[in-house]
C-alpha cells in the first residue's frame, strides 16, 4: 500500500488485508526492516485510516482482526 491519502473501499466492496513483514537478510546483506507492533489496536488504527467504514474486509483468521465487525466493517475470514 502506498501513502496515498485516498481511502480504499466503500459499502458493497471487498478489501482484502493481511499483516506481513516482507524481507529476509542473508549473509548480513540487505536492509533491516523494522516492524511496529501488530496488536489489535495498532491494526485497527491503520485499517480505519486506510479503509472506509461500511467496506467488507476479508482477512485471515488471526484474532487481532476479530474487532472489525464492531467497528462498522463487515468482516469475512478465510483460513
């Protein structure tokens, strides 16, 4: 996701999300990727900043996403 100020989604549209750290250092080469905490509060804040209320959000079954239904998102899970 880029740093665009435009939010994703709208009612009736599906946005798929997944938290991830992409990167691997081999032989001490490459850059170190710092990952902030991935708690429910952190992820919810990012989702609310990037995705419009009323959007259907599809995620994996990680428990941190369980709060989405109570924050004006329809939440679908896929294992």
